[in-house]
């Protein structure tokens, strides 16, 4: 059965536990970010990344910006492999605007 992930080189993992319960346990600002995320983040993965960014920055807003940066980086890495550098995320930030 085909998946809804499309073509990607990013690592896939089998899900353990209840995804919706894990999502519901996330802080409100993090749930809002995940709802608009480009990638299908696991609740555990995004929470770990957020907590690290929050500890490093001391600011929830800065931690969310760090998640945006991480996500753009991961998509760009995948896009270079899948689309051979033709995806907008593979272009420098100044060219994306």
C-alpha cells in the first residue's frame, strides 16, 4: 500500500504508543507549531528538539524559530537528494523570499 509521505530519503521509524495521546501532551505552542509543520514530526522527536532549543535559548519564541531552522535544514537535505537541487528549500535563504 502506498504511503502519504511521498518520495523521501529521511529515516522512517515504526510508531510505538498512541500518536494522538502523545500529541495532546505537548505544550500548546508546540502543538500549534506541529499542526503547521512541513514534515510529519513525531511528538517525542519534536518535544526533545524543542526542550533542547528552549534550554539553549531560554525563550519559547526562539525555541520555535530553532525548530523552523531544523525543519528547513532537514527538508533541504532531503530535497537535494530527491529533487536534485531544484526544490526551493535547496536555494539560499535570500533566494527563497
